C-alpha cells in the first residue's frame, strides 16, 4: 500500500477543512440559523443522492483492479463503457425523482425559509445529478489505476469551492440561497468534465479508446452484483448519518439543526483520514484476495496507523468541545452545541476505526454481509433516535448516533477477524 497516495488523499481532503473553518461562521452570520440549516440539508441531499450510482463507482474500482492485474484490455474497456452509460442513466433517474419532490416543499417544511427559493434549489440539484453519478464512475477508474495524485488535484479545488462558493455567492448576489445552489451545481458539472478528460488521457496513453467500448450485459451483471450490495450499505449508512438532521428539523426546529450539524460538520472532517487510508487500502486488498499473510499484515498495520492518529484527535474535540466552539463561532452558540459535540466526537472515533474492517470485508467480496448489517441497524437506529430525540432533543439524537456507530464498529471488527483467520 502506497503511503504517498495516502498523503495525497489527506492533502486533497484535508486542506479544504480550513476553508470550512472560515466559511461556516460567515455563512451562519449572513444567512441566519434557519437558512444555514437548509443549506446543510442541501449539502446532505447532494452528497446522499450521489449514492444513486448504486455502488457502481466502488464496484468498478474492484473489478478494474482485478482486470488490470490480469492485463485484460478488452474487459477494462467494456467495464468502463458499461459502467459510465449505466451511471448516466441512473443520474437522469435520480434527477427525475428530485423534480417529483418539488411540489412537497412548503413554507412549513422549510421552517419559514422562502419555499420558492428552496424549490428552485431542488431543481438545480436535479440538473447536477447525472454529473455527480458520472464523477463517481470516473473517479473509480482513476482509483483502480492508483492515480491518487490526479484525483486530489481535482478534489482540493472542489473541496474549497464547496465551502467558499457560498461565501463568494453571498458577496456577489447577497443572501440568496438559490444563487448558492447554482454555484454548487456549476462546480459539480465542471468537476465531472475534468475527471472525464483525465481518464481519456490515461486511456489514450495506453492505446485504449473509449469509442471502441461495448455495452456488455455480462459486465453489468458483475458490477451490479457487487455494486448492488455495496449500494445497500452506501445508501443505508449515509442515510443513518443524515437522517438525524431531518429528524431535528421536523421535530425540534430548523435552527436546532445548526446546533447539531455545525459541530458534526467540524468533527466529520476527521473522516478524511480513514477515507484517505482506505481508498488506497481497498484496491490493494482487492488485488491480494486469497493471500492471507499479506492481508494480515496490511490489516494490522492499517488499523494501528489509524488508531494512533484518531485517538488524540477525537480526544481533543471531546475534552475541549466548549472552548473550540466558543472560539470558532461564539460563546452563546457553544453553550447550546458543546455537549452534542463531545458526544459526537466519541461516535466519530468509532466510525473512523470501522472503515478499515469495512473495507477489508468488501474488498474480499463479502459485500452482502455489510449490507445486511446496515439494513438491520436502520430500523433499530430510527427507533432509538426517535425515543432519545423526543426526550432529550439534540443531545438525545447525538447519543443515538454515537451508540449506533459503536455497535457497527464491533460487528465489522468481528467479521474482519473471521476473514483474516
């Protein structure tokens, strides 16, 4: 496993974190708690609907890693062609479903925020869906080739744009939520075209031409089998991550979303570390299926590295949650949000650790296991979140989220040890 690629990932994912530190207080002060709460939901929806690739991006990385190791040129070409055509169709379908959602947006549902603006925001995001799903597949191609330097040369400016784009929009067009959405949508479309150009350049160097590809039902079947089960995990797991925001917005208030999501957004940036590591770890595992000794060492070293990094970082957020929020936002905001931040930091520690066994399990082909686990967890989590949320508000939701992540980690750890042994 290349540590150089891990560093590329950390830089590409981590540097935009500083843009978030600057932009979030600015956005809260200019948009207000309620409108900023809606913006966080827009970020969540764009991220969540990107999972309409049905796991094909990650599945493509898995299948291409195997095809490259066996030098199967024709299969590589057909895999990429088949997956991109499918992802384009899925993106169009995702956008269509988002448009169907528009009539249900009302002033009551948006907590007093201009519902017409929110409706146009949903429409703008629907237009971006094909670009978002295609980007997932194109990134999967680059990951299978180990082109993490190129991936992060795109990821870094896009990460900056996600947070600074709304700031520039406010400076130019004022506090318009629609203008912010248009900025974000344009950024997503540009990112897709840049990914496409880079993939085509790599293929041309290897004498592979996209126009020679054929849509193969057999390849789609292999992609969908692993990708389908991955999709269950990739949809249900983020759903459990974002469901808490919508629950708070509907049961408490849209302003309360900010008190929960702001510390969560800050702490969630720590996930760039396990993502940076496991995005390199996953194709390495896929290329060494059956080689138990290599997998044992790889798994042990990766777990140790992640533990040594995450324990002190999450410990700082847990211990100094009030001080961090008071310094970052203000004292009044910290009083309402610091307890939730401390609890969320515990959950984030276990979430980050779980990424290694999760990637080992999926990289070895046990994609159905992770899907079934998450399907079982979902209704239990919803029930616990409802009970604790009604009783304790934001703190209760944070407790439910953290408890679910601890249990998920223990289950993934148990299965990964079974695979290794």
